[in-house]
C-alpha cells in the first residue's frame, strides 16, 4: 500500500536491511514496531517491500519526531535485537521530501 502523505515538505526514513537466517521473534517484532511507530506524534505513514533486500520507508512531519521515535525504549530493544540476531547489514537514511507526485487509476 502507498502511504497517504500530506503535501511536502516532510521527512522520510529509509531503512534498508539484509536478513540473517534467524526467524525467532522477527515478524512479531516487525509488526509491533509498525504499530508502535503509528502511535508516535509526527508519524505520517509507512511503505515497504522485501525480496532479499528489505526496504521500509516511514514518513514523519519533522526531524524532532524522528529523533523521538529513535528514543522509544521498545524501539531501542528491537534495534539491538536486529544488530545481534536479525540483520547481516542495514543502513538508515533520513531525507527531506521536497516534492511528491503520483498516479492512481
């Protein structure tokens, strides 16, 4: 599903990752992080896909909202578990969206 974001400017956090073979707790935690992020002030939506390289893009109304999300205790626990168990590599990029446009039938 394509996130229904407001008119720019807003911010995108792009999380690209490569998984390990460890499955224990991964999917439950991923779903919980999506739900928890949606509860945070400034959250605007999320998009993602996976086929070897997983990419999740979350949208936020400010850099402050992104910093606050990073500090949520449950999110920090999930980040640590990702580093120790679930990912062989990841990269997070934070971008300001200056323009967006699309098409829909």
